[in-house]
C-alpha cells in the first residue's frame, strides 16, 4: 500500500458541461465568477491551446484534469500501441497546462465508435488491461503525472469487463504504482457496489470523484461520506447546466 500526500479535498468544475449556454472559452470566466479555483475538461484534440492557457491565466484558474485516452481501449491487445501513443500525447498536453492528472476510462466504446475488445475472451482482456496499465503507469511516473482509471459501464455491449470499482480496483492494485489510481463516478456508484462500500474497500486507491446530474440531489450525503472516509482528492462536478441554474449554488455549497 502506498501513502499519498494529504492536501485536502479540492472542487473542480467541468467547463465541458457547466455553462453550456455560452461558448466554451467563455466558461472559464463563469467558473471563476462562481468561486471555483479548479476546472476540468476531457477531450482536447479540437481545442485551441493558446486560448485555454490565456483563459486559465486571466481568471487565475488551475486545470485539474484532462482525458488521457480518446476511444482507444486499454483492454484490447490490438489497440495497445494506439492507446499508449495517445496517452503520451495527452501527457504532453497536460504538462503544457501545468496539469498533473489524466483520466482514462474503461468504457466499451470510445469516440472512435469501436467496440472495445469485443472479439476477445475475458482473460485476454484482463491480461491486456493489466499490461497496458503497467506501461501507462511507467509513462506517468517518468512524466510526474497521475492517471485515474474511471470504470464505465456500457449496458448494451458489456464487452470490456473492467466496469466496476472492484474489478478496476483489483487491476490497479496488481499494477501497484502510485501513478495509477481510481476515479469513482458517484452517479453510477449504486450500480457498482455503492459509494460507501467502494470508499471503504478502495479508499486508498480512489483519488478522484465525479458527480453528475443524477447525483446532485444527494450532495449532502455524498459530502458526509467523503468527509467521514477522509477523502482528500479531487471532486469533479460534471453536471450539465446553463448559467444561473440553481444546482450551481448546490455545488458551490458542497
């Protein structure tokens, strides 16, 4: 078990989802006006880096995380090289923004639309994922960044296998690198064993939490759970909302 630096819980607002009534690059000012110090987004390939750098500096914001993969499957041995190559690019992009956190998903289908490892048996997928994550963690260690593995479930295809905190957590434990941790999406936690049990069993690995629209009504309970378990990582709010939406005040008071 590794010991992680204790620095307190940090709130991050997704500028991909919040304030979706205004252009993307105007959302950074909105986030600062709402009282946030950290923002995040996932996909970066179509963005203008100079505008993001300027927006972060102008509004005194820090970037909490970006996506480390964009549709490449870490559990498909046929996509291994592509996954690692894109991760290298993502790390370089993150570093250019002074960002040290990258999120990689275990979703069965990514932006490329390809089914992840659909033609491979479960033991092949598990082996491929472990090997790929081990190499990914080595890249992250050399670059001084942290990867957060986010279990994602595709109810239609169910092709990946690493779609729960327990299954992903065991692979992360097997890799055994402090550069590889878990992200828990509270909105789907009930379907993957519950937020409470996940934090109790894998709290040493969970360093990032995502909260979307479905979890907003439970914000007080979520706050109590995170506080009680001593969580001190990032809490990213990825709810979809326009400017002036009442849920922004709920998030602010979290």
